[in-house]
């Protein structure tokens, strides 16, 4: 999974569940806790998310992650980029399948 794809998925998860723990976020992304933490800090540094402590939580290490307007825009742009990339992959796979079908049909007709 590319760095951009992790950031996109991270933004998508945080948009739906801003109170998610870093440990659960790492599990959902399929990355280490350290990598999830690093990516979260990178998105905070870029101004795409804001991390705030829960006001009423006794656990002051627990955060709520909120997408900023820039984060919402970045998520939308990333979604468009991934949609285009997946469409290209789909088209290439469709072409490969049709070529394989031609090969199989040619082989069947020869035998």
C-alpha cells in the first residue's frame, strides 16, 4: 500500500470515526502502530487533521481527530485519484482477460 493510499484511507476512517484509537486505526490500516502514529503526525503537520484531547475523558492521552477543511478537500482529491487509478487497473485487467480468452479459444480450436 502506497503512502498516499494510507493517508487517503486514514482520512476516510477518521472522517467516520474521529474518536478511534491509534491502535485500532493501525489494525484497520494494516500497518504498525508506529507507522499509524507517523502518518497521523504528518497529516497534522500538513494541516489536514486536527488532534484534540477529549475534554471529559480521564485518559488525557486519548484524542479526537477532526478533518480540517483542507483535509476534506485532500480526501476528495485522493478519492478521485484512486478512482482513476482503479479504473485504469480495471481496464488493463479486462484487456488481459480478453487476450487470455482469445488464447484459450485458439488453443481449443487447434486441438
